């Protein structure tokens, strides 16, 4: 029974994490990280450490520090999260095909 409860808790938390990441807006594009397809995965351990695996639209993005701060602020506001670690990855490479329909429409990409 505890395993089911733990699984339910972690699924609930994952949902909250993804919702919080939807509030983090890429300053250049004006679209959130989830709809841009920049978030590749999230994980939360039993100690409240949240790990985010993500990419950027381009290597050497000058706004990395701003995004890092915004992600930390959004996630640390969730009850139960004690630490946030962001892992930038470059594979698979990001491309417009990773964007949601909403993001493509907002940016005029067909």
C-alpha cells in the first residue's frame, strides 16, 4: 500500500513541477519552456531534490542564467521541493518539431 501512495505522491508532484515550469517564459521567444519542448524530463527523489533535464534553443544562449533563476524560483515555490538541480543536455538536439501546436501557432511556424 505504501508503494501505491508513494507512486501517487510522486505523480502528483511531477504534475505540479510541470505546471510550475509552464510559468517559466523564455525571454526571447515569449513562450514557456514546456510548450517550447525544452524540458526533456523531471525527477524528484524522496529527499525533495528535483532534477530537471532540459536543453536550450541554441548553445551559448545568453539567457541561461535568467532561465536558471526562473526555474529555481518556480520550483522552490512547490511544497516538498528542497533543492533543484538543472542538467543541460544537447542530445537529442532541440528543433521546432519539439514545440507544441500552441507554441508553433504563437510563433507563426507551420
